[in-house]
C-alpha cells in the first residue's frame, strides 16, 4: 500500500492530498465521498463540505456501467489475489465526468482499491488528470465511436430478423465481435431453471443444457438489483458448464428483459484477454437491445402461431369458408369450400366469389347448379375491411323439410280417406238402421272394420317410424325358428287376395336365426304387403329362404311394377316411395321400408332391393344372422 492508503487520515497524508495538483476523490464501499481535495473542488465545482458523506453526482448516466465495471474489476483482482495482498494494482481509463454546471470534462482516472493494513475494504480512491489532446484518449474515443457505430449496425440487423433462434444466435455472435470474448452464450429463464439456448465458441452439445437459477450467477445478479456483473476465480465459475472453456478466468453477464421482466442473460467468457469497463458497457447495451430484438421475434412468432392456428381451424372446418378483401376478391378458400362448390383454390383465389354473397350480417339459402343447397352467412372484419363468408351444405335438411311437408300432406290424405268412410257408414247405420237389410248392415260394419284396421296400421307405422328416427327401436336378440315365422306370415297373407297367390320355398332343416322373431315378423309382413300393393294387376308373390356363408337369406319376389332405376337405395329412406310420380295411385306415407331397414339393422342384418328375374317386378333380399350351433 502507499502511504496515503496506509494513513489517509494522518497529517502528512492530508497535506499531500490537499496540495496535490490532481483531483483526488475517495469513496467508501457505499460510494459516499470520504476525500474531496481542493483540486477536486476546482475540477468539478463542488466544495468538500458539499460532497463529503454524499454520492458524488459526477458520473454521467451513460458511463455508469463503465464506472461500475472498473470497480468490479478491481474487486475481482482483489478476490483472485487474496485479501492479504497489499497491492491490488490500479486501472487507468480515459473517460468523461460531469462539472457542476453540466459540462462534460475529459479526464483520465487512475482508480485503486482503498483498504486498511488488515486488508479490509474501505472503498476506492481515484486520481483525476485533466486531458486536452492526449493521443491515447483520442484513440480510445475513436475506438469507442467505432464500436458504437458497429453496435448500431448490429442492432438494426437484429431488429430486422424475426426468427427467434436466429436472433439469439446473432446476439451471441455480436457479443463476441464487440467484446472480444473467447466464447459466449444466451441463457433463457424458465421459472427456477436456466436453459442454454445458443452457444458460440463452445461445444455444440452444451446447447439445451440447464442449471438451477438460484445458485447461478444469473440468480446472484437478479438478487443484486443490477443488470451487469463480472465474476472471476475458480470457485464461482462452475456456473452452468462454462468450465468446458479451457483457461476460463472471467465471466461477464448482462440481463435481457422482455416486457419489463427478466427473459434471459448474455454470457461473455474470457480465457485469454483481460476484461475492462468498455466490454462490460457494451455487454450491457447489447443485452438491452437484445430484449427489443427478442421481443420482436417473440411477437412475430406469436402472430405466426396464431395465424397457423386460425388456418388450421379454417382448413379443418366442415363449413366452406372464404375470406374476401375490400374489393370482394377471394384471398382464402378452405378445403371444404372446394368440396362444396367443386371450385379448387387455384381457380377461386384472386377472383370474385363464384356465387352471390349476402350483405354482412345477413344469411341466404339457395341451390348451386350441382343441386347442393347452401346456407350462406357473411361477416365483416372491421379492423381490416375483409369479409368472411361461411357456407354449409343444407341439402339434407332441405330434403328432410320437403319430405316432412310431403309427409304431412300424404298423412292427411291417408287419414282423411278411411276416417271419411268410417264416418259415412257409421252415420248411415245410425240414421237408417231400420231401413237397411241385414246384409247391407253387415257390409257397412265390415267396411268400418276394414277401414279401422287400415287406420291402426297407419298409426302403427307412424309410431314405429318415430321410434326408428330416434334410434329407440327395441329388439331382443335370441335364437328363433325362422321357418316357423315364415310359414305364419305367408299363411296370413294367402287369404288376403285371390289375385296374388303366395308361394313359400323353404328347404328342409333350415337353420335357426339369431335375432328378434317379432321384429322379423313385422319386416316380412311389410315386404309381403308391398309386394301385393305394387302388383296392382296381380301376380305370384314368392318367398324363398336358404343358408348362405354363415347367414340366412330370405327373398320376397313379386311380378309388379318394379322400382325406378336409381331408387333402389332411396326407397329405404323416410317419407320416400317408389313410383313417386304415381304416389296417389298406391297411397302410403313412405315409412314402411324405412322401418324394415331399421328393424333389420337392429338385429345385425341387412336388407336391399333389386329388380326381379328378367327385370320384371322387385326382389327384396333380407339377410339375417344365423344362430351358432349349440347357442341358446
């Protein structure tokens, strides 16, 4: 130590300080002034009485990082060389300080650690030399200007890049270029962990490594309330896995913020050259600008993610979606729009909508030339002036609506006819009972009974059709004698019409079926009823059954008018009849075969329609499950 350092309060030391031509300023470990000599009063304009015990306001805001870096470096040397060392050296820098009147003064400062004989830290002492045309200073300032210009170029380049990974890689590369560090990296804060997301000058396998935040240098920096720090000495450099850099002696790190919250930290690692205040200042500036660049990239990534999410929603929508610009030109056209309209994206985008769109907020329904009915709704995006057009296929609902209208009209007719007959004959019997012969009365009662039976069948069809539409048809799956069911149904229909002989062809030993005997009885009865109904000129109705490939096939053939080509599948839909152009000729509400299909499928079977032999009449093919041997 110098005599001034050893006995700063002694009379000789005080005299030396008072008489010195250079300004001498000493501060304690809390930056409060303990020495402020007359030369300091002349240089800065404040008296000793004004400064003692206060933090001197002579360091410009833009140079505080430099000032802190000098003191951090002296402490690092002191820690590395040991508390007992009396010579921790000094750091000399050319910089600027503030005068009381606001002027910036060019100075060179020799800064040393101030400690007592026992090595306890008392503070720092700085000797300030005024500088005019010093070549060293000029070189320093020129280099500083070059670095600032380069930093501005790097920042502009960073802000133009929107890919987050690329931004972080470029930040680390810029760190090494500006500070001359031997290696560097960027760590991201993830709750109570740090993750190394980019490296430069270090093994690539380190990328992605994690460390505990609390015990790390970043954790120490966060707790200090500062934004930059220097660390040296073997004990402190185990942070993360930086020790993989051979000869590592100093780590400089600076915090990077995103939306005023710590996002990560830049590390500059030095294994060769020494670190000065300039490097620390550049690190602090770069870390600050990194937060802006990272913020831009994160915001852009969020926009991209949101756009991708919106695109996925639009593309996966079952509705057709088109987005029109202010001029009504299609800018987006999702796969469903292609499917519904048949217009591919390459033909739709850049052109007007292939159909008329409603006004924003309105909805219209219309058919396309293909026969598909569209329900179209438009909505305007106020921020962009774009219009989103949503359209969906409502053909099925439209067909069902028309079928229901037809069902109501048909049902009204089917109910009106028997009710009118019943009312007429009942009124005749009431009013003319005594006038009518016994045979006439019996005939009237028979007609009423026959019409009541028709009404009963109609109501039964309505109930079954309603239950089938709600998937409420209850069937019991069990083994039953199909041959016996066939014989019973055929026997019941043989007496209904002399013009329709009914034949049954069942081989001996027909295997039992697996299903619901009552439901099968209803199915066969409806098929036989239709066979007679659609054979107005008479003809034989033939029922056959045989085992086939683990199932039992039953067919009902007639010699009637047959089914119009293309309608063999439609006849099993609700409210649909064959020969629709001559519906009133045969009556009915179009529920019979719909009920047949639902009852058959409920048993695990299948029913279909096809032309009869030689193209004459219709053959209904019923496939039922065959009971397994020994199964109850």
